[in-house]
C-alpha cells in the first residue's frame, strides 16, 4: 500500500542576501506501516523535512504524496483537514496547550474533529504511556518526559495513518528514549500507521526498522535494520555514512 512518497524535495530559506538550502533534492519512500528514522547532525534538515511532509512548510521544488495524494495540490483548508484526519504530529518543542490538562491535551484532536472520544482507547493510551498521574495536571507541572508522552498520546489518539515525530524522546536518556520509541512503534504497528521519526541518536533510532541519513540537507544514506542487527552496527554504519566513508543511497 502507498505510504509516503517524497520526490526531489528542496527547501530554501532566505537569509541575508543569500539562501540556505535546508533540504536538498531529497527522494525517499515508505510503505504504509513502515517505521523509519531520519538521522543526522543538528542543522542537517531533519525538522525541515518533517515539516515539509506534514505540509506545514511549502517546498521550493519537489512533491510529497501521502496515500497517493499530492499534499501541495490541496487548498489550505483541504490540507488542514487532511492533516487533522490522517497525520499525527509530534513536534520537537511539544506544543502542548498550557491551560489544558494532560488528558485534555491528548483528546484535543478529537475535539477539533468533533469526534466522540473512544473512552477505552483514550484510557488505554494513557495507561500504556504511563500518564495516569498527570491526566488532570497542566503541562507546566509535568516533567519534560511526561510532556513528551502527552504529546505522543495526542499524536496517536486518532490512530492516524501517518505519524511524524520530531525527537519524540529528546528529553530522556538514550535507553529510556529507545524504550519509549519501542512502545510508540508497538502502538502505531497495531493501527498500521507509517512512522517517520527524527532523532540524532542511534540508540533511540534503533527502535525503527529503516534509517535515512541526512547531511547538510542531503539524503546521504539509507540503512535497513537487517544490515545492522545491533545498535553498535547501526552506530558504526551511521558514522561511516556521515563521514563519507560509505554511501548507501538506494540500497535496499
Ligand atoms: N525558518 C527558518 N529560516 C531560516 N533558516 C532556517 C529556518 N528553519 C531552519 N533553518 C535552517 O535550515 C537548516 C536545517 O534546520 P533544521 O531545523 O531542519 O535542522 P535539524 O536537523 O532539525 O536540527 P536539530 O537537530 O538542531 O533540530 C539549518 O541551517 C537552519 O538554521
Ligand atoms: Mg530539528
């Protein structure tokens, strides 16, 4: 089934007299249900790529198809409706609503869609994410990790077909980050969602099954987990690609 198809995507930001190419000619595709990680150093274009796929930023060149639909052909209103219905977003800064409780932050997408909350699903998500203790509390009283888990709950509450997660475990240590990503992978696998998760940390990325490596806005490598059975293998392959010692683009 068609998941996400990104072709020849380029995004430039104007800066002074010149422009920064934050994403350069990136082509990648994900089958529906795949869990992939986008890895790369700070400034390599990871967040920009995710924002482009979410239709939050318009590309200068290239196209994005989600379930066969070219998202940039949609009107703004149709794109917003499409995003609300099909995409779960987890931002690098969690973007929780400060005045709402943990539970109300999680169920906000249901309210926006005028959908009746599926109590059992909401309760199960809250329990699996370990958020019972914060369901009635506002974000400013939560730890960074709790806020991240609320942001994950909010992204998953409508069982979207595509989940875009930007450093969803950035405020956790590597191992707890990976555990949370594994849980996140389990919940999304149950609903058949495609997941694209950004991280610069190979230990966290290891929860995914495919890895795209960005460097200076370019896709410089692609690794399949079958080629890297351990975190150490992934770490080594990642650094070899980033250092230019090997190129895996196009390798299946
Ligand atoms: N709105 C913007 N205006 C100008 N430049 C931008 C903008 N957003 C990003 N950039 C630039 O584009 C490049 C890629 O930024 P991006 O945020 O995508 O990196 P990243 O890989 O997500 O980094 P990090 O790991 O630090 O979050 C950087 O050089 C950044 O300064
Ligand atoms: Mg970023």
